[in-house]
């Protein structure tokens, strides 16, 4: 896997997002840029067909298509809040069964979605992703909650980020152990993880950047094969 870790400039991300959301023509999309950079750090540029699950407005999926050079991106959600200016494929689905054939995609992404998925449904959704992605990886940008204070902090962040766009606020955040258990329970392993400088100054002290994490999950047998053949794998602990 060849990874392009070159920095995405804030100006470039702002120009792209601002075309679709007028607010960001004057407001710097620092969070979006950091999120996209974290995905890019883990990204395999060979991905040609990508499924974004829980896409919301679809802006992150659109930005990935434009910035990562992906041939085809499809974004799905349980309701249609997609921006009308997008040129990616969008679909509404029932939240359980993804409307695609086995092995349709090279990779699946989630961007701040899994903590909004009911706990009882998460494993089933991840297995559905495994079905449509075949041997491809799953990329998840989400949160880490290690304490009740973290849960409270993340609830406030979700309200600040989602309410203005009609997004979901109800959530159940995962700890590091819960992320590992979710992955292994569905036949995956967290191959790599990265954080990012989402906030700075007083805002970062109130809402530490350690609350943010991006994961690359691969099938367990793929990891075992990579180890057997001597491929370098960076594991999380």
C-alpha cells in the first residue's frame, strides 16, 4: 500500500467545501480539514469505488472524491439530507441492509457515525459493510470516550456540530476496548489509528483532541497473511 501523507491545505479544503456550504466561504473548516487529513494518512490510493455510510449532508464523501482522486463514491444514509450540489451518488437505505451486491466496493468509510448507531445494531452494520467491501478495509473516523467526563464533552461537541445542520445528537460513545471488541467480533483488526489537531487553545483544553480517532480496520486473515509475507503492519495497542 502506498500512502500519500502530503498535507491538505486549509485553503484547498475551504474552497471545495465552500462551493457546497456557503457558511464555509468565510469560516475556516479546520475540523473538516483535519478529519480528511487523518483519513488521507491511512488511505490506499488504489481504492476506485468507495462507500460512505451515514453520509449526512454528503460533504465529506464529496471532499474525499475530489481530494483523494476516487473514481466513484457512493454515500448512503437513513434519510435524505444530501446537498443538492453534489456530484457523488447518494442513496437512502433502511439502516440495516445495504442495497448493493457483495464485493461492490474497494473500501467503506464512516465519518462520526458509529456512535449514533444503536449498540445492538453496530455489529450487524459492520458485517453488512464487510459483505459489500469484500477483502477491502473499513475506515472509521469517530471518538474515544474513556470516562463519564469524555461522554459529556462529546455530547456537547455533537450538539454544536450537528444541530445547525439537522443532524443526530443521540449517541453512545465507544471506549478503546469497545472499538477493539467491535472489530474483532466482526472478523476485523484495527491495523492503524491516527489522531489530529482538531482544536487548539482554550477550546482544545475544554475538548481534548484525544477524543478524536481515525481507524483503519482490515480483515483478520489479511493481517495474518501480511505478517506471514513480511509486509509491515503498524498495530495499535
